[in-house]
C-alpha cells in the first residue's frame, strides 16, 4: 500500500491563493488598528504641520496623511 499524499502544483497554488485571500480581507483593518497608534509620532518625526503636503509611499492607502 502506498500513501499518495502528493498535491499538484496547480492545487497547491489555488490553496495558497485561497488562504492568502482570507487573510488579506482582514489585513487592512487589523494593521490600521496597530499603525494608527503611531500616526501622530510619524507626523511629528517628519515635522508635518497643517497644510504640509506628503507623499504616501506604502502607508496603507493614505491613512497617515489623513490626520
């Protein structure tokens, strides 16, 4: 008797895609809760004042510059 526990490459890719999609659905909300705790410190660190224009680079779609 052989244990054929192999999985096809396509099946594995689909499994990963499905699982990552589940995580991604909650990622923005969950990470925003954490990062929002340091928004003011980030803005203070760069010397941002009211009216300062900032370039949002990988900052969760603009959450920090909205402050």
